[in-house]
């Protein structure tokens, strides 16, 4: 469970650094897009972007014809940044300012996308709450795309501690309702030209 101080931390990060001044900024979310394309038909699928904030993934998905998109983030300031960038197109997206460990999904999704939110959950009870919501929100046959810092990635991000994973360790934590079907290792280049080691795992929802 995140507290008000954490929400204020992320609001401050976006308000002081701007969309392109945070370490995780990507002008084009190429790996996420490639993995989404490989595991779903974009135009007819639904997706939720967990911790999506001001990410430009939503722009790219709208460009490719996706009609059912939800962006969830703890920071209202991050969501407002994305809405302002999209202009009138923002009306076609569902925006949710919430803590994913407390949010209750009211529908299922074909794709659950999370680039660098899960690794901030350092407490076991927060990870359990996240996984409960993940399992409820993705129907069997759907996929979760979860990117975290890799074992050789940073130990902290934006001043906060993280938990680093390799694909096998992430799949073990997520549990038996999902199976690992693909992974990509990636060196992300930050706006100030340093690199951060990430892993992107694709997990398929199994069972009933």
C-alpha cells in the first residue's frame, strides 16, 4: 500500500523534471509495442497500462487503432501530463489515478502492461495485492507484459529502493496463474545518456 508521501513524491518528480526529464522516459516505447503486437491483435484488444503515467505508449496504441485503453498511475500529475499531450484524443482513454495495490478492476483485459511499476513494490504484502489484481484483471489466454530492472540494473530509482528480477524469478513471484512465454533483456538509455539494465517478461494467464 502506497501512502500520501509516495504519491507526492511522484507528483513532484513529474512537476519538477517534466515528462522528458525522468530517467524512464522513452520517446518511442519500441520494445513494449513489439511485444504487444506479437501477443495480441491491437485494434480489437483491450489493455491497461499500470504505472503508465505520462508514458507515450498510449499515443502509439491510439495511432495503431486500439480503442480500449486504460492508464493507471498513482500520480495525478503524471496523468494530467499525458492528457494535455494527447488533447482531444485523451477522451478516448480511461484514466485512473489510483494505487494498483488498492484498485479494484471492474473488467478484464487482454494485455496488462507494466514498465517499471512492479519493481517498486518492496514489501511482500504489496506484491501479493498487485498479483491478486493482476490475476483478477487478465482472463485466461490474456498476457501480462512486466518490465523491471534486471539483476545488474540499478538498486534504486528516483530515490526509492527497487527489487530487481530476472525473468525466471519474476515468473516465480507472479505465481502459477501465469506462465512465462517470452522475455527480452534491454539496456535502456536515460535522457542523460546513462544505461539501465531492464528485463521485459511476457506471461500468459493460464487456468480458469
